[in-house]
């Protein structure tokens, strides 16, 4: 899983072959962040980390959204504003298991929201 982090003008400011790039960037800039999750073909998920106050973002591909939530929950010192899921993905998760997000909410107090993204 490679990660690229971009500044507000879209220039690459950090590259890494794994999530260490996101960890190091957050350590250097511990600002509130937003995480967005969108489904991709073949049951993968595009995850975008946003640092709104700095205008920076990082992108990565995940095989499972559950692993993402576990990884975020392990970042106890992080200030995560919210995690948003693409509307169809959020709806399908809620139909399959209405309590899927409740454990994450209780553990982290981070809001999980639904959003209709434009392509």
C-alpha cells in the first residue's frame, strides 16, 4: 500500500510505501483530520486523509474498511474530526449490520457519517 501526501496545490510533499507516511505527517502536523472512504472495484476502498487547516491530503488503497477502522481506533492520540463513507457503501453496511459502526464510535468518540460523493 503506497501513500502520497499532497499540499493544497496538489504537489506531492511526501511519499511512502506504507502507512508510515501518514503517521509521520500526522506527528509533524497534529491537526484535526477528516478521513473519507470510497469503494473501488474488486472490493477495495480508496481512503483519503484530509488536514483541512493545512489544505493537505493523503491517499491510500485499503482491502477492507473494517481494518481501516481498527487502525484508526489504535491511533488514540490522534484528533480525528470524522470518518465519512460514500453513501451507497454506508447504506449497504447499515443494512447488513446496523451495529457495525457503534463499537468504533464508543471506542473513539469519532463520528462516522454518510456522504454522496461526486466522481
